[in-house]
């Protein structure tokens, strides 16, 4: 009689241990899921001597068909244009069509997502860091 109760307790403990392992694995699996890089990134700054805004703004939209709204500020910010993007791991790339002229080849833009932003390289220019923003600054 005593052995039967002890065996039942061992089975319950084994079941609880198995449930704990499954719960821990599911939490670990969700923590290892790919990060969502969607958001607003920019490094636009005001140059007081010239009265100009300079830098880049990028809004990344993830999903099955990722896109970017990309804006170059040179003197002033004239509005973003939307382009298809390719995101693989922590890398992003897209082609920037200058002025919407389809006869001109798109300028390659590549980047790498980092902890607090995006390192972006426009064509052969030096890479620049864009900080992730909570909202689009205006």
C-alpha cells in the first residue's frame, strides 16, 4: 500500500518535471525568435551655420513583403519615397531610384541592424549610424 502511493508521487513528479521542461523550452524558443526591425530610424541633424537639415530617414516595414520609406535630407527634407526591401538576418538592402527616373539604375543602399539603430551605407558613401526612434520626428 505504501509503495503504491510512493509510485504515484514519483509519476506526478515526473509529469510536473516534464511540464516544466516544455514550458522552459517554449519560453527559450520565443526569446530566440528573430527580432522585428520595423520602426523609424534617422540621423537628421540641423546645421546652424547653413540653416540646413542633413541626414537620412528610414521607416522599415517588415512582413512577407518588406518595404522602406527612405528620405535623404540635403538642405531640407522633401518627403520619403517607398521602395521594396530585402531583410535577411540583421541585414537590409534596397535600391534607391533617384528622382523616379526608371532609365537610371537604382543606387544600392545596404545596412545592418544594431542594438539601438541601423548602420546604413548609401552607395559608396561612408556608413552612417541612424538611431531608432519611437516616432517620426517632425
